[in-house]
């Protein structure tokens, strides 16, 4: 028997659970083999299409803006990790609105589960409206007013392989200002592990792996998408209505600090660098960590909170404390409708509210109901 056929036969004899783990290892190996060539620094405005990493929806925002491991019925989690798409999202339509400081964000997500193949499909539209700007020439004379906006279309799919879930997103992104625009395409590759007995979820995702299709002008710098590698876990305590998450981001970048060109701190004469830009090792690690928690107070009511240390360190006022980086919210469900709201604190001057309205299209009869559900989710979610 040829040796190649022998290898194929040996793989066929592997149990489905071990085979899923083998597929996961192979996929992750391929991803991380190309990361060193793509891991340019993307902190502090050094990448394009940064809105692709902004949270969409009240749940993701309440968890600190980043999460890779919550398996819920919220289809907007597709943007956090495509592997989180599951059959509990079938027929669920979410619409979110976020009035950011300088623009308004609109997002809408929908998921559909295919029972025959066990695949869950998801789609999300994101639109940022920056409003109208007064046009001026170099001399300050009025010209034509103009607008600016961002748009992203995301389609994805996920499938369970034993205790693992594998998923991917395809993204088309467009950004325009005045008569200039840029377009890009990217993919997200995600995986999640669902513990067969405990309510433990572990997630890993590589986000925004792609390139630009067209640029604003011929002289514009090359488009560099905000590549981000994230990993995290979610665990629900066995005898308490508490579920917490820990997520790490920017694992493909060593220095996640923003180098302030005009620091208020005095310069260190020994290194000729500012104390503000000379971050200790522990701070470099802490800036990558996002924590979140949920109090599951019944099937139709949750209270949520999160903390993002990177936001706290970069947006808090100098020589002062503050609640920058904290987020608080809640969810209430009434039959086929769900309302979730999160207040995220970014700066002492103000915070941002995120409103998400979810509709179970299958329950109200617009979408066909599923005959069965294979995912195991917390009963209080």
C-alpha cells in the first residue's frame, strides 16, 4: 500500500473529537506561520480602517469592548469571534445604535442555522456617519461642504467539530471623506472550545487579516488593516449566577503603548525618553487584558460590567484618577424581544451609551423555527 494512502487511512480512524482537535491545530499553525510577516505595529493610529475593531452592540461593549469566548444568542458576537456563531442565534435580528463623541454608529446583525449541515451563517452591516463638514481652502476661504462615513459588510459561518467550534468571517470595508474613498477586504479566523461538562468556553481569533483594494489617492500611504490576535475564556461559576470573561488582545504586537510626542512628565536625562512613554513590563501586559462579568438574574434579565485597561491608561486625565475604561449595562428580555443598554466611560468629559434591540424572528413566526438545538448554553442567558 502506498505510504500516502496509509496516512489517509490512519486519519480516517481517528475519533471525531480528536480529529476536530487535529484540524484546529493545523489551522492555527497555518495562521501563526504567516503572522510574523503581517504583524506591523498598529497601535496609536498606525493602521487604516480602525473602525473594524470597534465594538458593535451592547453586550460586546459591556464586556470591555473585546471578547472571544461568550457563546450566546446575540448574533453581533460574530464580529468578536466568528466561531461564536451557533444555532441559538437562528432567526435572531439585532439592531444597535451608538452615539460616539464625533459620529454615530449603526449596526445590524442576523444569523441563520442550517440543520442539515450543522452550519450557522451570520451577516452584519456596520455604518458610521461622521456628519457634514465645512469645506475650507488653504487660505481659510469657504469651499464645498462634504461628508465622511465608514461602511462594512461582514458575512461568516461557523460549525461545531466535537467540542470545538471553527468559524470565519469575510469583510468588505469602505471609508470615504468628501470625494475620496478607500476599500479593503479582510477575513477573521476563529476557534472556540466548549467544555462538555463545565460552563467553560475558550476562544481564539485572528481579526482583519487582509489588504486594501483601493486608496484615497495615488499618493496615500499603503492601507494597513488593524490586524489583531485575541484569546480569552469565559466561565460560569457552578452554584452562583455569575459569569466572567478574561480576554487578551494585541497578541501580535509587543508595544501597545501610544508614544505621546508631547508628554507632560519630565524627561529622564539618563535615557532621554519621557517617563510617560517608558512603560514598565507589567503595564505592557495589563494593557492587553480586558475583563467582564455578568450577573444572570433569571432568563430575562442580566446585569453586565467590564473594564479595559488600555482605554483607562490612554484616555484618563493626566495626574488624576477616573473611571475611563469601565462599562456598565444590562439586558431585559420580554418574550420575543430583547432590549440591552450599556454605558461605556471613555473620558472624564463624558461617556457613550449603546442601545441594542433584538428580535427573535423565529419565535414570532417570520423565520422558520429549528426542530432541535445542539448547543448547550447557560439556562439564564
